């Protein structure tokens, strides 16, 4: 046997599978609740439920996670800052937020004198740069550096800025050219800043995995992690480029589903605790994203599978506003789960009783991480955490502990940084009330549901029905949106408008009523819905029926993501442009914007030969950086961009793309 372990750490559960590469058989599966205060505990919980004799024979550990995905959706993660050479303040103010960039006042802008051609009038004022970066970086987790035209000058200024910055600050730094070569500087800047903010997320994850393996005397020859495109990379590579893990969890689910069913056309519906991820498999292959993946507020240049991620999961917060039920897009800890670990929560809920109030008084604050003496936090924030040190508190009691009330208490930063968490009513609690899930404390769920139902003016049974219906509606709407985005490029580029979403909601109500009404509208698909994740089996069959198709809930569907993590290879592509142009003497020819510098050639054939070699070498080198071992297969494509005019065909340029494929040594 040649064994490997796949581990997927999600927002709610950590899944594990042990796989025999020779027989292509699953030899064991396990699930354990993810422990955000210490990821190692949840990882150990999953590993310990696998057959120990087989676990210690594992030669490779392959990982996937939705931690980066969830950080984007919930706007969490580390604190990072962007240094931007050549960024235009007005452009950033007008368009920066569309890519996920912060207000321009939070960006360190620097002058740049590099033109689009790659030529530079002079170097930046490095003395001014050092003065501007002297302070304001001490409490950060990472820094990103980009220059507007870095892809045209070999990123010389990005490289020098990184060197100077690292002489003063002991912080992880990443440059835009190290990640992406695309031209759009706003999208490249957002991608680089996001990478810097994800440094602590992936660092903690990898450290926890290693600690868990060491604790169980597991010593694999390799630890690898899935990328957003379904390929694999080494742990060292992932620690430098955590943004590449952005959609690795959903990608692993898609790869896993392809091995769990023989159907060729599928919509993968992966529901976790925080998010639901949709991927599409057409003719046995996943559909890929064009122009980079987008998630939450971020538009990136990360290559990946097409994945539509939205905030819906077993741990989504249930709230009310007047008579309207709201299912929030962020996760909290279910009260049934929290009360199992903290009996004081149940006593608090019994004491609170059911009453009407504009605030969600049944919710609790619970301390996740001790920040005592940490200078990054104010004395008031530290005092608040100290009040939670002994046990979780109802939000009113927690506010009173620092002389505030539920209206004036401000702890947004503690929640964003994951120092404090909210425990409240979620779909997981509703599942306990209805008996669809029975692992944790049902009474806590009932007490909170009674509070919410009273404020909505309905019964607990009706509340449960409305929550389930809202989950199905959100699934239906987002599946239809995903299908529209892949059917018509206008939807992929511009999204689905508010009026179109309203039409989809009307179609949902019609489908729910089996089309009985004055006018019926319906969306149908021939693609089957395949479910991934523990809660999905409760909802998927109804949604499939309303879409005129069928649901597939395969064996081992709960751990499809962990299975997918162990099934990948390394795939690297590198594209280099050739554009018509002239040199400094005015001689016409072809300019190459390469991976390290730009070059000029009089003849197109010479330019293509040079670029082919450069692209192949870069792809092969990148594959080795990601952990590829043994033979690396490289294929190259040459594509000429042309357009038609009144006078004939106009040559616009050539793109040479090299693709390197290799195994990871197993």
C-alpha cells in the first residue's frame, strides 16, 4: 500500500480521509468540529478517528481549507497595508473599492516614473520612501508592494522597495510581480494586499497541522496543499502565496465529487458552516474562472475553478428586524454547540426567558484568544476580554461589565480579529429542534428560538419552517445565478441585477407551489445537483426538484473535500506577450514583456523563439517551486491576436503560453 491522508479544515468541521493510491480506495473517513481557538485540537480530533496503524504509514499529507475563503467573505484575516508606486489618488478613490482596496488614506502612495513601455525617467525618491515607511507598520501582519507598470520593467522598483523595507521591519512582505503578471494595477494591488492579509491565516493553519502530526508520531515525506485551480503546491510555497489557497476548499470539493459519482454534468453544492460554494462540472471537467476569481469584496488575479461562494451555512446567524426574518451572511457559534461546552450558557438562557426586544439579547460573547497585555488593543478592549475570561456572557451582561449598554458597546475589532466570538441562533440549532441533527444541546436551541419566535410574532414551529425555507431560497437563487453566469458572459462580467434576483425569487415561490398561479415562471437545468457537507442532505432534494433535476448524495459526500485534496497534481502555466513596437532608435519590430525584463527584436520569429524558451523555463521553475518532483512535462501554445479592418487583417500581438505538468512525488 501507498497511503496518503487528505485533511480539509473548514469554518465548522475538519474532515479527514485516508487513501490508498495503489488500490484507489478510501480506507477510512472522519469528521471533527473545527476549533478556532486552537486549530490543532480539531485536526487531532479528525486524525484520531482514522485507523491509527494506517495513519502512521501515510507518506503524504494533502490539505485544503476554507479558512482563506471565510476570511474574505467575513472581512476578517490579518492586518495588512499596501505600498503603491504610481497609484493615482483620484483613480483609487473612484475605483479602488470595486476591487476590494481600502480607502486611499490607508494606502502608502509613492511616486513612480516608469512608463507603460517599461522605460523610466528616473528612480523613485528612495530617501522619501524610507521616511514614509519609518512608522505605521508595527502592528501589521503583512505588507504588499506594487508598482503600476512593474510588469513592463522587470519589477525593478518593487524588488528594491522590498529590500529597503525589510532592512527596517521584521514583517512578511510580498511584491505584486511575485504573484501575478497581469496589467490591471488595481486588481494586482488588491490581490497583493489580500495575500499579505492572509499570511497569518495560512501560517496558523500549517503550524497546527504540523503540531497535530508530531503529536501522533506521523512523519510524512511531503505536506502539500491544494490551490484554487485544483492543482497542488508545497507547504513552503503556500506560506509565501496564501492567496493561492483562496478557493482551495471548493476546488477540493469539486475534484472529490468527480471521484464519487460517474455523472458527467454536475453542479457541486458544498454547504459548510460559514459559506456555500457552487462549482460546475461539464463533460467530466470543472469549469474554470476567467480573469481571476472574485470572492467577497475582492477581485483577484488568482487562477482557479469557477466557484460561486456566498454566505450561507449551518452556522449562519438568524436575526429578525420587525416581522422580517434575516439569515445573515456571516457565521456565529450555534448556541446548541456552545452550551454543550459551557453549561453557564444554558443557565443564562433559562434566566433570560422569552421577551420582546430590538436587540438579540439571547446572544452571548465568548472569549477565543487572550490578549492581556497586547499593545495592539486598547485598555477598554482588554478590559472587555478580561470580563469574558471566566465564562461567556449574555451581550447585555458583557456590555455592563465595561460600563456600556447593548447600544453603545463597540467591539467590532475584537470580532474581526477573532479574539471574541458571538454565540447565537443558527440553522444548526433549528436542525436540533426539528430532530435532523442531535449531537449537541437541544434545550439551548429551543430557548433561543422561543425568544426569536416571540419577537417575530410566530410559533417556534413556524420559525423552523421559515428558516429552512430561507436556506432553500438562497440555494435556489445562487444556483440559478451561477448557471446564468456560465450561460451568458454578460452575467459573468456584470453579475445579476437586483430586479433579476427578484424574478428568481418569484420563480422560487412558483416552483415551491408547483406552478399553480396566475402566471408561472421556472428555471430548469439538466445538470444534477451533487451535495457536499454535513447539512446539505436536508435541503438539496427539494431544491433539485424545483429546478427540474435530481440530487445526488453519494457515499462519503461529507468528506468529498478531504478526498479531493489528496487527488491533485501540479499544473503551472506561464504566458509572455509580444507586441509590435519600436526601439529607442525608431526601428520597427517587436517588444517582448518577459518574466524578468523587456527585450526588442526586429523579426517576429526571433521574438517567438526567445519567448518560447523563456516561458518554458519559467513554467518549469515555478513547478519546482511548488514542489513538483521527477519528470516535468511542458507544452507550449502560440496565439496571434489579430483584428479585421477596412484594409485587411491587423496584427495586434502574440501570446506564448507554456504549461508544465508534474506529480508531487506520490
